[in-house]
C-alpha cells in the first residue's frame, strides 16, 4: 500500500511542519516494518534452500514455495526502495 505524499501539501495551511513530521514518522515506521519482514524472508529463503539440499533424492521439495516467497521478497524490496527514493528526493 503506497501512500501519496506530495510537496503540494507542504504549502497548505499552518500545520505543514506537523504534517511533514507525521509523514516522516509514518515512512520510518513502514520502512522498519518492511526491513524486518525482508530479514525474515531472507532467512526463510535460506531455510528453504537448506531443506531442499537435505531431501533424499526420492523426495521432492516444493519449487513453488521458493518462487512465491521470492516474489514476496521482491515486492518488499521494491517498497523499501520506493521509501528510500522518497526520502532521498
């Protein structure tokens, strides 16, 4: 869920500094949540790979798990990058 933060709001009314502070707090909170999720996903991807390597040759693991969590990891990383881009503007 991407929130639309624009510079136009900065010139609206006298609460612009509060709005900026609140927006930065929201971005920080979201970034920290996503960072934690990304760390867990990296751990999970490593565990999936480890388990795949441990399976006997006659037992097949799920290739869907790695693909689907890989997609989730990409989405999380894209959102992290989006936040970093907003902050660095």
